[in-house]
C-alpha cells in the first residue's frame, strides 16, 4: 500500500561525531530479539547483560506441553508460561524469509533429525536460534532464570534494574546506562468482551494455552478471531471436534458460510451474546449450543517491570510515544524497545533495529532532537488515523516493513535488504490465501529460493 509509509526523515549529525562510547546495557529477554540485540550491542563495544527469566534461550520458540493453570490466563496469581506455541506448529513464513540477514536459516544446514522443510516445525526454529546464540558466543552474556522485576531511572538518568534469580531469597539491584526491552508480546492474552459470558456455563480457553486438539474430541467449539492462530487451531480442532464455528470481526452479519473442504466448520460474524443455557448467538442470527469458546483474539503489549512516570504508556495496544517503534523521545537513546512491529518477518527486522540502537547508544549514529522525534511520531499517528486504522494497529507494519527496514539499514550504513525477501514475503501472503490448506507444502515462488541460497553463501564461509 502507499499509505502508512513511515515518514522518511533521515538525521545526519551536525558537525563531527564524537568517538563511539561503550555503555553498560541491560537487555531484557533472550528470545530472537534479545539475542540479536546482545550480539549487535557487543559488536558496537557495549558491555551487555541479558536477563532471561526462563531456563533456555529462544523465547517463544521454547515449547512446553504445559499450559497455564487458568486456561483463559486472567487469574493474576497464575504461574506464567511464556510460550504460545502448540505442539503441531509449523512456521507460517518460509525459513529463508525468517532468517537473520547474515545467519542463514537454510534447509541445507538442518542436521539429521532436524526438519529440512521450507516451513519447518517449531523445534527447528529453536535449534536455529540456539545455534545463533552458540555461534556468536552469546551464552556468556545471559543470566538465565533471572526475572527483571523493576526498571526505573535514578536521579542521574541511569537505569536501576532490579532482578530476581529463581530460588534466591532476595532481589539484586544494578545500574545500567541503557535498557533494551526485548520481552516479546505474545504472552499476555487479550480477551474479547462478550455479552453474557460471565454466566455462560461452558469452558473458555485462550489460544495461549492451546497445545493439542484431543481434548476437543466431539465438542462444539467456537473460535473467536480469524488471524494466524485461529487459522491453524480451527483446522486442527476440526479433525476432532463435532463442530467448529469461527467468529470473525471481518465477516458481515450475513448467514454463516461452511468452510470449503470441511463439513463441520463454519465462518460467522461476531457474537451477539451468550446465554445461561449454553447457547451462543451470532450477529448473523444463528444460535448454537456450544461446549468450548477458544479466544484467538491476540495479545497485549505488557511491560509490568517498567516504571517511566507515564512517559511510555500502552493505550489500546499502542506503545507510545515511540520514535520508529523503538525510542521514547524523552528517554532516547537510553531506553529502547526491540521487536514491537507485527505482521512482519521478525528476525531480520529485529536485527536492523538492534544495529541502529547499538550505534545510536554509542553516539556513532546521530539521533534527532526530542521535538523532531515527537513530530515524526505524531505524523505516523495521523497517517494511521487517516487510513481509518484503530490505535491497536500502530505497530502493524505489513508492507511498510520493507521501507522501514531499509530506513534502518540506511541509518546504519548497511546495504538495503535483498529484494528476494520482500518478493518471498509477498508471495507467501498471497499463497496463504490461494492455498489455505497447503500453502506450507505447495508454492509458486520456488524460483526465489536459489536467490536466497546464493545470498546466504556470503555468510557460509
Ligand atoms: P520472545 O520470543 O517472546 O522472547 C521474549 C523473552 O523475554 C522470553 O524468553 C521471556 O522469557 C523473556 N522475558 C519476558 N519478561 C521477562 C522479564 N521480566 N525478565 C526476564 N526475561 C523476561 N515468527 C516467525 O518469524 N515465523 C513464524 O512462523 C512465527 N510463528 C509464530 C507463532 C506463534 C504462535 C507465535 C506466538 C509467534 C510466532 N512468530 C513467528 C513470532 C515470534 O514471536 C517471533 O518470531 C519471535 O520469536 C519474537 O521474539 P522476541 O525475542 O521478540 O520475543
């Protein structure tokens, strides 16, 4: 699309740039974004500590069959499970496209016992990320099983980070020059508001706690949402359940449609209400007796540890104000967020964001004035409004990810991102619509694979 292009402001330092300086930087999280941030920060000469509350690197890709004790994830006393993966998950992007720019996720590198397919299972992605951590010697930077409890600025403008190691009685407090937040945004569920739900007697889940389809055998299931998780989970459950009814915000209030290739799955408009007798009534007029409602309604950005005196807020899933989805103007460059954009190919985007943050933090790359950054943020908000997008789409980049990535690359003196990445991303999005049931195994963009492999050769020396 031509709307919603990120403003193309480019900032050049006035006068000679001072020599880059090394900062002490805390990175929160050792998922894909925290790992690549750690690598880039260290490459820039910063001293890095990565805090990771889990026991392994890889973030959301560290699968566990365990789900949270509250299947809806609303009980504040519940034990948090970070991952939202389900057992059968295969990637929804081809591996070439997922790959970091300079660290190939190539099928020819998959070891025996791995999954060499183009859209591999989740364990293959975890292996890739853990290989990345090993090959760039990042493990020594990570403090595992150490949860960041609190991040706040002290009087000198440095950051106090309080953390707690599992099993230790007390917290540890340390001071850093910079904090890079990489805590992921697929762990804190968003739940749709449904009239009558509090007295509806059925069972409710959020997709965050979905792992396997067997418990849904012979049930009548309503799936709320129609994006990536809803797409996969509805199809998987339909093989076991008696009936699956998908409720989608984008469906008109017209009679429900049977899904092609299924005799037990229907697409409906939104839910009008739920009732004590167990029925669910859709705005399309249909009324169904339902056993389970599965909320595939997405996630909230959540930074429970961060205290910024309201300089950074989350409002209807808009984290702001953030210059280029990364720096809060009033706290730049000492506070940065990596990984907020969605509807993107995440890993290469995280890599470019991290390179920029590392360079800006050292002073090698100039950052604009607070006013310039605020103006840029406001311009972005105006474009979103003009396009009729809700606030919660602030970090939805879709096709804007390509100019965004290239803007970041330019700031860093990095060549533009290879064209095959954009072509492959777009081809995959189209293929997902054209072949919803088998886009992971049949495609028309095979001619782009050799271009990716050729590009990867540069990094396989
Ligand atoms: P995460 O991977 O979530 O990592 C965040 C880390 O921060 C975690 O390890 C967590 O333990 C840690 N943490 C959080 N809070 C604290 C704290 N207070 N203290 C210390 N540590 C903390 N992307 C693709 O490219 N292809 C796909 O096919 C794909 N499929 C997906 C399917 C699902 C179901 C989901 C949920 C996501 C999918 N993604 C996919 C997107 C995926 O989220 C990104 O690929 C990427 O893994 C995000 O990395 P991250 O580092 O930003 O966050």
